[in-house]
């Protein structure tokens, strides 16, 4: 099947290096300490952060740092066919672990000993790149909750189909069977924190594809900074500063 | 302003927030004597309510309902199934209510909210007993194929009056639902008709174009909390936790009582209190009807 037409257009009309439209909103859940909605094309996720708060299971309490927990779940109606088991299946457990470890590397946990930070992510619409959208939403939610972090974490995926590196795969491109590279990136310190790839790829092509994903992450980081700045201006305005 | 007589161990100036957390009942009672609540509402008024239809594009019908901060997202997905033997020309509806951990600080993974299955059952009972949906409209081929509608409601923010918001989002999702056009193919299987081969619908008694359900007698509800002889309509989560007696009244669009739910609580309600709740619900029903009609007509314009 042809994923990139001879004119260089993908199935949804994008160019190979073009990302989907992103949209973010901070403070969607009033009850949470921090929350955010993040959309990448048709993929829409909502993240809520509760914490730092008292550790609920005393045996898991760590004396010199905060405990970070994460749960990823998909709504029953998020995918094309209705899902029977939205959490507890292997994929959700794996993604929960990945998001937790990515965010944990970034949060200054030593500043909040004996406490717990909960990150909950819910996928409302899934069209490829849910992992990346969740990490981006979690970053915004943590910032909204005022939890100290080393840097923002942004994430983007890229692939390689019809001999072309493609940025930000949607569901159809993802299930095409080609390689799918997900990168989690810290823009300020210019370091990669998460890197996952499946399928096969020659090393030199892999470097190009990974570099493309990193460029995508940088673009998302710029957008996230704008959103946070706008949010802070709104807060100042409401306080009458 | 002086404080009420505390046992002498408070200084005369306590921060309002501290007072609210330390003595919640007294904080509320001071407001109730002035017939107002901390968020400025009079006792009988509900919070601002909005409905947005079509929030989930991958579902056949969906709606996002917000009452104050309480947010519910409802979506309906349709599947074809074989109807049961005792009702061969009726379809089926399955309603599921979820409270994911994002909605509230008291819900955590592994320890689901106690109230979730309660609201889930209340919703199923209310929707089936109100007669809003005629299951025969969900039938495709009598005895062989019928629609199964899976309604999933996710609470995205839990701030009191969960049942009201859930019922509103369910009703709105059903009013937005468009059943896809299907036809019977040569193997006797039901297939979804795509826009290209629209001409070939010969042998089906099945819907030829996208169809909407006719909803008669739509149920609307209002939850109130009772405290001494005050009735507070549409409580927030804080109000529900302090004043534990909750009464939910469900009326349909012809003002008939569909369901009344008062699960215990320290306040014993006299008949007059219940009648006041019903009157408040009747008023609320008119407002909700208007909001739902506006949302529906907004969709039709496109």
C-alpha cells in the first residue's frame, strides 16, 4: 500500500516532515492539583496530577524522595472498535511504566520526601501517537500542579515507510508494519530520556528517523512553552497584577 | 465579624479558609441563615449547565455535559448482535459508568469509587423505566440481527451531583446518536453501507439512511441535599460530604415522576420536603429541556 504518494503527500495530506495539528489546554479538571488536555490531530488525551500528597500505602513510602505513580487507561470508545479491557492489559501496563519512568527522571523528587505524586492519563480518542500525547499532557499537568521539574519532557513519534522518514504517525501509518520510533526529549538540556523502537531499521536510517522525531519534540516544546506563558499571564491578570 | 461561641480556644480572627476546613458545618450554617451558599447561589438554584454534542468523533453518538465543574463524557458505540429468543425484534442497550482516577482525589487505582456502580445501576434503571428508548427501533432483521448500543459514560471531574450530570450526558448522547446505514449482503451478514455503493440496497428491511432514534418522555433529574429544614439544590462535592442526606428526583418531560431516590441519611424528610424537591425538579426540568433543545438545534444547522 502506498503511504507516501509520488507527489510527496501522505494519506491525510501532510508532507513527510509535517506534524499533525496540536492543541493543549491547562486546567481542564477542577478537582485535580494540575491537569491538561493534549490533542495531536485526532488523538486526544487528558492528564491529571494529584500531589504531592501523603503516601497511601505506608510500606511504599520512600524516606528521601517522592513516590511517583502513573496509570494509563483508554476509554472504551477511544478506538475504532469498542475496547473490552481498557486497563490492566499488557499494553496499558507497559505504557504506564514508560510514562512513570520518563516523568520520574525529570521531577525533582528529592525535594518532596515521603510524599506521593500521582499522574493519571486517560485517552479519549486514539489515532496513533497516544504514548507521546500522554507524555506531553503529563508535562503540562505537572507544570500546572507546580511540581518542580528539571526540564519539560516532550515526546513525538516518527517512522519510515516507502523509503521516507515520516513524522508523527497516525493510526493507519502506525499499523502499516513499518518501524515506529518514539522519543522523549528534554529540550533545555538537549538530552533524550525515552527511546523506543520496534520493527527493523538499518542504523544510518535510524539516526535520521530519530533526529526527525527530536525535531518534532523541539517544536512541541516551543508550543508548550507558549501555552504555559499564556496560562501564567491569565493567572496574573486574574490576580490583578 | 465575631465567631460563634467556640470553646474559647480560638483567637477572634481565624482565616476564612481555615474556618471552612475546621468547622465546615458551622461555616455552611452561617451562610444558610442568610439563604445563600458560599459560591453565591441561592438555595434553590443549580449551577451553570452546558452540553456539547459530538465531543467524540469516533463514536456514533456522544455528548459532554458540565454542571458547574462536574464533567461527564458520554459516547455510544453500536454493534450488531443476534437478539434473544424471547424478544426477537428488540435491540439492546448496555450502560456503563466509569470514574477514572483523574476525576477526584479520593479515587485511586485499585480502589475504585464506591459510588460508581451505584450511579451505574441508577442510570440503567432510570433510562429503562422512563421508556425513553423504544427497543424495537434498534431491530434490524427480526430474529436475526439487532443493534446493541454500548453507552459508556466517563466522569472527568467529580464535583457533586454526579447522577444528574451523567443522566444529562446520556440523554444528550442518545439525542445525538445517528445509527449508521447498513444492508444485508449476500452471505446474510450485515455490512455498513459506505457512501459509494449507495444504490445497492435491495433486499433489506434495514435502515437505508442514517437514522436517529425517536426519544419520547426524556427523563431529567435534580439532586438536592437536606439539612435541618433547608433544601439545597445541586450540591457540590463539599456540600454532599458535609450534609449527607441526598434526595434525587427524576421527572420526565410530561412532569410524571420516573424515580425518587433517598438512600438513608441523618435527616428524615417530611412529605413537604419531598414535595419541595419535586417542585424544584420541575423548574430545573424546564431549564434542562431548553438547554438540550438549543444544543440539538445547534447541531442541525451544520
